[in-house]
C-alpha cells in the first residue's frame, strides 16, 4: 500500500472562511481485491468514476466515509449484489471499468463542508443536497492530484 499519509485534506481558517487543500491518491481501478490492497480503512472522502467507451472518465459520485472507513464504503459501492436500490449505479458498475481516488480526513464537519462544496458541481438529481456544517461563511477548495484529474 502506498504511503497514505500524504493523501490528506489540509485546512486553513481565515476570519469566517475556510480553505481546504485536497491531496488526492492516484486513480486506482475499483475492483474488489484492488480495493482491499489500496484503500485504507480510515475516515475520508472519495470519488468513484467510470470510463466511457471513448475513454473519458465520468464521475459517479463524491462521497464521505466515516464509520467503517473508505475501504468498506468502496466495497459496498462497487458490489452489484448490494446495489439493487441504486439501479443506475448498478448498471454503471456492471457495464464499465470503474476507478476511485481518496483523501483522508478525520473531522466529520469538514467532510460535510466538502460534500456540500462538491455537490454544487455535481449534476442535479432528486436527492436532497447535503448541508454544510454552518461554521464558515465561504468554503474554498484546491485539489492536488498527480493524475491531473481536477473535479472543477
């Protein structure tokens, strides 16, 4: 397993604003045994992508993993037998190559703020958008990724 300590979210606060720097892990193929060896069982945030026939990566979702850690959440997210209540996600997982990346973060309120921030960039769906922690007036995010995959 890579040195996971370098894939962390750092935070700076100034006045009523917060600045997050997300150091993403390398994009990794999302398969059962790959996840066991490369995803940590620690709290953090992660993204799941799928590859379209033309080679373009499309984001399935941005998610936080608190209880159980990133490894447990990812395993559930790619197992088609557990996705009966999510037919679109099940079709994506069964029909495409999927990839993930993660960053460790230990504060649940910081995860909520990041989920809120990234939900504004996601395509609209019928789900209620996540709420932020209410601690900051503005949230700023910078992504650091060696694979040059930037979400926004």
